C-alpha cells in the first residue's frame, strides 16, 4: 500500500527566505541526492497594482522572459502575471540556475514584493512526482517552500511529502531512505506529520466514483478503502438524521439557555471563562482522551482497540468567544464527521457563546456525556462495519 507522509515544519519569518532556500538546496546536495529538480513560481498580485515584481525581476534578468505567463497554475488560483516553470508556463519544467533563483529570493519582499512565491524541490527518492490521487500542490512529493502576503503580513511555509510502501499487517511504517531522511532533518523542527493512504494503482473496478476523504491538511484524496468509506458515509448520515434521539439517550446534565438572544443575554464582551484546558482534561481524561490546545482550538483524541482514531474538535476562539464542536472517527480510507450540539436545545454545527467559567463547565460536561454516548454507539458500529485499521495508521501526529 502506498502512503504519502506529509510533514509540516516550523518556518520562521525571522529567517530570510534566501537563507531557508539555500538550506533546503544544500540538504539535497549533502544528502547525496544531487542537484534537485526545482519548480518555481513568482506571482504578482491578481489585483491591479502600481508595482510589478515580475517587471523588476526581468529588468535584472531579461533571460527569464520566456517563463512569463498569466495563466492560473492550478484550479482555484486566480490568473496573475507570474514567472514560472510549472506546466502553464511557456517554458514548462525548464531549469534556471540555482544562483539566479537564490538572488531573486534574497530580494523578497523588499526589492521584489511578490504576492506569492513557491519553490518545489524534487528528487526521485521522494517517490512519484505527482501521485495521481492527489488534488493539491501541497501534497506533491518533494519539499515545498512558500512565501506569500496575507492579512497579517508575510506568511512562510515549509512542507515535505514522501511516498512509502506500507504493509497493512505491519506495526510500523517503513522509514524514508537515509538520504531523504537527511533532507527532512535539515528542514528543521517538525510541527506535524499527516498520513495519506492512497488508492491502489489498479483502482476500483466499476463505474462508481471513488469516495473522497478530506485529510487533516484540508486536501481531498481518493479513499484507499472505498467500501469502508461508503459504509461510514451511510452510518454517519443515519446518525445525523437521528441526532436528537442520540442526544436524548446521552442525557446531557445541563440545559443551557436556548441559542440566539437568550444565550447571549448574560454574556458581556468582557466576560471570559478563564483557562479552558483544565476543565476539558478533568472531564475527558478519565474517558481516555488526551487534550491538545492550539490557537483558538482544542483537539481531544483517543485510539480504539481496532486502531481507529476518535477526536472531539473544539473551535473556541477563531470567530470570537464561542464554541463549535465536531466529533470525528478516522480509519484507513475513511473519516466520519458529526457536528454535535452543546446542549439538548442547541444546534449542531452552530457556534454557542461560552460565557463565564460556570457556563464553560456545563458545556464541557454536556459534551462529555454526548461523546460518551457516541463512544458507546457510533464508534463500535463504525468499527464493526470497517474492521480494524493498521496499527501504524494515524491521521495526524
């Protein structure tokens, strides 16, 4: 079975782009992989602007004129003038000396304020260049370095994708080749690694479309186990249709104010709940869930005996001082997703004001009761329909 390991690294904006670019390039050379194939894209803003970074680069490097295009590099990305050697370029896949790319990177963003910049480093040791099941450039095997403008300033990203051959009966995934591992080590501190199991090269016979699975990176890939994915879709649809019945069975301990004006009546803008994690751990740790907090979110996660990953995802601050709860069950080739309410009179898939510490305590205790019921009913039903997943499978770690 082919599995893509997609790793996201810490990419500090304090490190100049040219230095990071040089560090990745040198890692390929030091790792005995030789000179990597480099795809590049330097894009102007799609909005009208008095500054064209493309023109500024061409003034210094007129030989790059043959790489200029206005085509969109992929669906969903607006057309804009760019210097690129991706397939839409007039000079696709043609190489440019690394010294030239490094010099341009050294001028970003002051001399060359490009709207977005990407560098893709590739060597065959990383696996197939474009796995057919992938629908995003972020999942192409190799190392991808990006730099772009956003509302909060300049954004930097550094990711790597490696294709490995996995045995479903093994306990562990095989490690990447030593030369590839050396490149990954040189990329720096790992933030997370996502596993993306791919559909077999022979695919699924028949005319039925293969179900898609959205992995933690946000990309949609074809299910590696289509029949399991279809079974989980049917089970999840049934639970969504009977959600009020499931909530009633869970016997939530607290009836909170009804959503809308009543829920916001006693919630002033200055009211906060204080530290949220201690309450989550107090309720969910005895249920076997580990709690991890990030900016505006909490993920509570446990593993089943059949190697399924069960998660409660809480958004507690992305859109203000409110909570949105989603229950997920991951297995090889499928994901079950169920939005759940925080109260028997609440709305699934809707934000609910957190309010003070007392209300947060009640919200968490309600969620604990509902998750306990889903652990008793939904999770075993999915496990019975799909069978166990490989011991090595983890959607994210």
